[in-house]
């Protein structure tokens, strides 16, 4: 089954895939970890789940903003 991300009738799948790659690269650099490790962690995050819901427009935010949201999520999880 092929997953496509659609917003207002437009296929944004490629845009979202490039955005996710950029986000994961930024996190990997910041945390000094390899891409694959960070990618695996990111895929189970709430931030990733929210990116998949195209109506909330998180995908349209800058990669840096989304990285900050991911960091905030990790901080909240660690403080519990």
C-alpha cells in the first residue's frame, strides 16, 4: 500500500518526505547521532504523527520549528 499525503487536492508527498529528511538531519547533527538512529526515534514520535495529518499545516512550518517541537516533546516525556 502506497501512502500519499494530500492537501487541498495537491499531492505533497515528495515535499513532506524531503522535509522529514531535513528534520532528521538537523536532529542528528544537533544530537551528534547517526541518521538511522534518529530516524527510528523520530518515526515513533508524536511530532511525526502530527506531520502526517496534513490539515493541521505543521508540514508547512520550517524544519527548524518542527525540530524545536520534537525537542519540546522529548523534554516533556523525560520530565514525567
